[in-house]
């Protein structure tokens, strides 16, 4: 039987993230087991940059709930994420979780091509900010098949229920989660990763802010990516970056360690830290 994991990143009980994640999960027609994690109820520390997770045999050494969460994500056959917009971006716990994925490329066979739905409730029209782009990063690192990245306007706890179109949309996502061919980016979105945020370059060129694919701005500012030959979320680029460049950080550090120690020395006695 398939396993479906819902990941809710909001303290609000019966808030929009929780309700819409549950609606998606409830609408899956295939027989499946369902489990929910409310990330904000768990202990999740910041990454401490020890790089231990880059060794395939190592779990993250931090004593918190991260290893439980990532084990559940790896075991699931589908992931449904509900993450609200907080101050123009996704809820901070989502970024904390994403930061902990430095070593995930060693285990990505577990999550590769599995379906993922992202639901992003936001309270104020026009205040979505960079949320859509930022939420795409985690499932792209996990190399999942993104079925949808759905921004839903709903302010009050459970307010998404007042619009029957939201319920229908969530139900449709559940119905097709295991049979979908994957998110089809719009004409003003990056065709490689789905982001809607671009960096403007010279000569009418532009670059996707997260995957770095480059295109040309054409008539009516529709980007044309037909000549693009790079996307950092491709299998090859992710392998090379995390298992090559990042994994080699230790060697580069050992080479420069003594020189860096000398340069760092002058800053050692400036202990101006304060705590409450
Ligand atoms: C601290 C905080 C910051 C918020 N910032 C934004 C924002 O920048 N843009 C926006 O559209 N909504 C913002 N909202 C509203 C929430 O995104 C909205 O109420 C959403 O439905 C909450 O989802 P939930 O019910 O799953 O918690 C914010 C809410 C809180 C509590």
C-alpha cells in the first residue's frame, strides 16, 4: 500500500495549510496509508555546518527531530506540503528544514520522481513575495516530481473553506497525485523549475533566480528558454555540486587551515557576544 505524508508548517490548528493538506490527502483514490507531521510541533535546530551528513553512512548528529522527519519523507510515496506565507516568504521552519538537506543527495534515490504537492496559503493579495520560488527548492533538491505549487488566498484560520473552488482544486490534486505527469510551468515561469522570479541580465537576457537557467526576454516580456543549456536542479548538476564541490570543502579547508588560523587570530579576543 502506498504511503502519503502530509507536512504542515503552521502552528494554527485547523488553519488553511492543515485543512488543504488534509483535503488533498483525503481525495487520493488509491488505497494508501496517511500520516501527518506538524513541523512546528517538533524540535528543529539550525544546521551547525559540521558537514558530517555528507558521508552517506552518517545521520545528522544534531539531537532533534530532523532525522525522524527526513526518514518519514524518504519512506513516503508522496508528499503533500502545506506552508503559509510569513512576511513575504515561506514560514521560517520550512527554510530550517531545507537547510538541513546538505547531505540528501546521498539518499535521493528514495525520493526521486515521487510526487509532491505544495500548498501555500497567503493572507493578503499581492503579498505572496518570493514564497512560490522559495518553496520549490526543497522538493527540487529531493528530485521529486512537483505536481503543483498552489498559492491560495485565505487569511483567517480555515477561511479557504469559504471558497468551494479551493476545495474542488484540492480534491483534484489528490485525485491525480499518483497519475500526474508533473507541473506545467506557465509562460512567465521557468520551464525547468517553475520559479516565477528572474534576475535581469544585460542584452535582454534573464536568469532564473533559483536554477540559474538563462533565457531571452521576448515580445511582451515572455521569456524564451529554448537555448538554455543549464539548470542546477538537473541530476548531473546536483550530483556534481553536492557530491563534488561541497564534499571537497573539507579537503580545501585542510589545505588553507593554517593560513586561515593566522588571519582569524586577531578576531579571537573580541568576545562581544551577549545573551539574554
Ligand atoms: C507572522 C505572519 C506573517 C504573515 N505574513 C504574510 C505575508 O507576508 N503575506 C501574506 O499574504 N500573508 C501573510 N500572513 C498571513 C498568512 O499567510 C495567512 O493567514 C495564511 O492563511 C496562514 O495559513 P495557516 O492558516 O495555515 O496558518 C502572515 C501571517 C502571520 C501570522
